[in-house]
C-alpha cells in the first residue's frame, strides 16, 4: 500500500504532527528572489482573502442580474400595455409580474451554477445558462397565464417581448460587468496566490493552462523543492524558487500565499500529513497533484464508501445516460442522412474502382471499438488487391504506391469512408469518436503508447477531434491519443457537431 493510500485510511484516526517533521537532506536549491508581496486591505484580514472577494463578486453579479432582469421584464410589459389601449393594469400589477419573473429567472441561473466562483469569468457558461433559464421562465409564465386564466392582462405576447428584452439587456450588462471584472485590480483580488511544493511536467502543464484560461482565479507565484532539496524536473527560469522546504511557513507569509499544491506525492505520508496540518492551522487551501492517473484526469472524483475515501475515475461525460441518448440520437439521424448520400455516391465510385482494379470493391476489415469489442468496418476499396500481402498491417503513407488512382481522391475527400454509415446505424460506431484501429496494431500500441487503450471508453467514430486537427494517417500517435483523450473528457453535443462540419472542410494528412 502506498504512502498516500495509508494517509487516506488513517487520516481520521491519527493526530497530525507538526510541520516540517523531516530534516532536510542534501544541498538546498539556490533561491531566486520571491515575487513582491501583494498588499492586503487594512480594514480586516478577511477582506484580503481571495475567496471572500470571489464570493462578493458572485453576489454582486447575482444582484445585478436580478435588477437587470426586473428592468427588462418591466420595460417589455410597459411596451405591451402601450400597444393595448383596451386594458389599463395597475402599476402594482406590472411590478408584481416583473419582480416574480426576476426572482424566477435568477433562481434558474443559480440552479445552473452560474454564480459559482469557478464560473465567474466563463462568459460562455453564463450565455448558455441565460438561454436555458429564459426558456424555462417563458414556459412557466405561459403555463401560469393559461392555468389561472388571466384575462384582464394577458402578457403572452408581452412574454415574447420580455425574452428579447431580457437577452439584450442582460447581455449588455454582463459585457460591461466583464470589462470591469478583467481589470487587474479586480481579478487579482479574487485570485489565489499559489506556492508549489516540488515541480514536474504535470504542474508545468497546469501552470500553462492557468495562464491561458482567463477563468482561472489563481496564479503560481513560486515553488520550493521537496524535502531533501530536490525537484522532479527543473522549474522554468521565469518562475521563482522561493527557498527551501523548511522555510515554507515564512515563505507563505512573505508571499501572501493562499494555496499550496503538492506536485510530488512520493514524499513520506507523515510529511504530507504535517503539511496538511499546517495548511489547516493557517487556513490555507491544500491540493495534491495525482500522479497515478496519467489519463482521464477530469473524471477524478472522491467517493466515500462506508466512511473511507477513495480517489478514482468515476464518471466521464458519456457515462451519463442522458448524454449517451443524445449522442445516439444524433448518430441515428446522421447515419440516415449519410446512407441516403451513399445511395447516390457509392455506386459511382465502386464502378470506378472496379474499372481500375477488377475485384471486390467493398473492403471489410476487423476493428476494435468501445470496451474492446470488435466489429467489421466497411470501406470502398482504395488500394490494390493484396496491398498488405508482403508488408502486413501498416498505415497508408503519403504518395503510397499501393493506392489506386481513384483511391487517392477518395481518401482525400473521405468518400471511401461512406459505407461506414451502416456501421453507425448498427451501433458499432458513432459519427464522432476516436478512429477504430485493427486489433493487431492495438496489441503493439498498448504496450508502447501511454494511455492508448483509454480511447476505447467510447465508441469509435467516422471522424473525431484528432482527425479534424490533422492527426490522422502516419502522424504522431502520442499526440493523436492526447486528442482522443481530450475528446473523451470534454465531450458535448456541440463538440460532435463541430467535428462533423469541420470534417467536410479539413482534410489535412488525408492520404
């Protein structure tokens, strides 16, 4: 049992030791000057905590959305009253409709986790949640009007005006709010300053992601070596090495740090527990970088079984039933359209293939899909007969002399893949997913390419994220697997639609 597992089991029963229990071994790493300490407001300690700033920012956005929603509905209903000269509702009546609508709309927005601190800077998430909340609000409003038979002032058309007013004014308000929120003074106040213990490739990737993603409310201000004065990999030159591990408590104070990330969990469990104890005493957020889950990290979750915490990959987007149903419906509709196209295109190209190279024109090959299940994939033959008689199973390369003349065109335009719509209809494949590979090649790749078989968590596809990014044919297999894993962890129906449309216009490395 590893030291981390021992800690997870014993953490509740064993008292936590003091910080820095292990003596330093080996020469310390030469320290670079730490970054300038951020000054906290003098009014109170709590006001200097980024989480409190984020909470207040979230509350202000909620209140702002509610006020703008009230004004949008009020303006829409006033406009509707001006159109209808036959009714003259009281001001209280209009205000009641507007207030109720505002409360209901913001409640839906909150239920969709719009005001979580992790979503404060995600404008795309806010936009989707506004559309969903507005749709639910309008349905409920129309239903109430019909159920209670409100005849003296029926805002059915007014609801349509309110939808336009809501979307317009709320979008304008959020654009203005976002311009204020991205100001360095505002964003830095809500962003946690992070010190990393240790350094490796994963934490380097995390730092790059933090810099690229505007929605991340944290910044890595420096790092310290592990107990013993060593790093897994050398930190970048533009990152401060703040000092040695034993001076971490003072460094946290000097750098005004609010979070510590342990990049390397190979240090003794007693030291991990001591570090957690220190973070608890000082109200500092503690996180560990999992090193035993090289793939599908977004599915990592803590599951409690009889009071025992277990860390593992529990659920990916396509593990949810509603997502699988939506994807299968898209596959059925898309395969029906594709089969209609096949009826018009496939006969012509099969004749051209037979004209150039007499023999079977439909090529059948064994491939592997979800959970390791095998099936036979169908393609229009694009190569000469017995193309692999001497070489065995190999990929097609650029300017491959095994291709037919018409085959080169078909592979460039993906026409040879059209019969696979039948595989999609049968449920053996999906429209979008990792491309299926032959079992003979998989036996070789799974032992040489890290995380290769993780791509078989979902059905293989006609096209995929790797293909539209040019990772097909004789290209870097490691990067192709990374693209497939990105698709698994970030699946959405819109991502599938994007891949389908991009396939038509992107054919890089199709040969």
